[in-house]
């Protein structure tokens, strides 16, 4: 993944949008517009509750939440590459196999749209990060 110059100086919200879009564009999917403030508010609510954020009613949306990560890149790794069986996705169980790789599917949704993101500190240097992606239309 190629990160832009100055990535380290970006806000965590801008880093989330940048990394998520890098995953998408690297797979020839459209980048999401953002960060969008109203969706960032929804992401922030989810992060505060420690739950996947909800999207706006009446829209097609997807969301992700990572708790206790040190960086946005760690959250991306967990969502994209460690979300299946034996990974860190608590919802990925033999009883609920459809939840395996759900975060990855959210990031790689085939539609174009807008995204918002949020980050909140927790104990020490750990973070809670969340993102909400909404289809155009």
C-alpha cells in the first residue's frame, strides 16, 4: 500500500479515509468521498458505544469498528487481513460464518459513495476507530 507524503501528520480521521481508499483503489474500486461530517458523527457515536456504527436510515451503508488498536494501519490490518476464522473478528464463529470477513466486505463494497470516520482514545495509547460508508443515491 502506498501512503501519501505527510500521512503521519494527518488527523486520524483523514488517515482512516486515506487507508480505506488505498485498499479500494488498489483493487480498482472507486474511492469514497470524505470525510463527511454527518457520517463522522455516526462513526463517533458507534465508537463511543463500542459498537459498529449505524448508517443513515433509508440508505445502503456499511460500517466498521476496531477497538484497542495503536494505529489506523493496525485497524486496517485487522479488518482486511485478520477478519476470518482464527482472527480478531469476535463475530466470526462456526455458528455465524457469514460474519467472517464482514469488515473486509464492507471496505470493498462495490458501490461508490461517501464515508465518515471517527477516532477516540482509550487506555494508554490505544484507540477506538470507526468508519461509516454510504452508497450514493
